[in-house]
């Protein structure tokens, strides 16, 4: 449907979706830009760089498992509800992993590292699945670039902010 044939209510809904998804793209990439260096620093404080290939293999296995699980849910659950479920699960896992890492539970820094790489993949995949479901091709041609720009700005903002945050509150507290 072209923009010319949209009613004013449909245009308003589309604008709300575009603005909402721009904010979401910014926030997703901001969160990853904050989480990635903090988690990597925490991991390397506990383990040497020689442990990185091992954790990368765990990330690959986790990505396979998570993709299979995501595909099962994505075919059965409405995307907005799925996004809420994934966001809530990711936040609860992060909270649990922060406490586990502070308590120095064995394997917790490995689990935190794996979480860091998996949560963003699943949330971004859900973001694009939702975008594909609500925007027709003629809108997607222009609006997806806007989403990518906002995500890039979020990533830049997070990367500029993370160093300052780490210096002022400590690397271990950046995840809070």
C-alpha cells in the first residue's frame, strides 16, 4: 500500500512504529556497546586470553541452540510478545549472572560472556522479524536505513560512554 492511499490513522500508526523502532534500534546497540567491553574485561580478569577460543566455541554452540529455540517460539508466538519474553529473559539472565559473577560461582564468567553474544543476536533478529512483518517493501526501502542509522548512533554513543562509565563507577558496575 502506498503512502498516498493511507488514512491519517494508518499514517499515525506507521509514524509511531517508525519512531518506536528507531528508539529501540538505538537502545539495542547502545546496550551492546556498554555490555561487550565490560563483559570482556570481567572475563579476562578471571581467565587469560588463552581461554577465549574455548568461550568462543561455547558461544557458537549457544548460538546454534538459541537459534533452534528462537525458531520454535517465533513460529508460535506473536512477535511483540516474543520480543517482550526475550527482553525479560535476557534481563533476568543478566541479573542472575551479575550476582553469580560477584559471588565468584564457577563458570559464571563463561556464562556471562556467552550471554553477551547471544542476547544481542536474538533481540536484533526479533527486531528485524517485527520490522519485516509490519512494513511493506516500499516503506522498508527507506525506513530500514533509518533504523540502521539509529542503531549505529546508539552503538557510537555506547562506545563513547562505556569508558567514562568504567572509570567513574568501575568496569564491574557498568552492567548495572
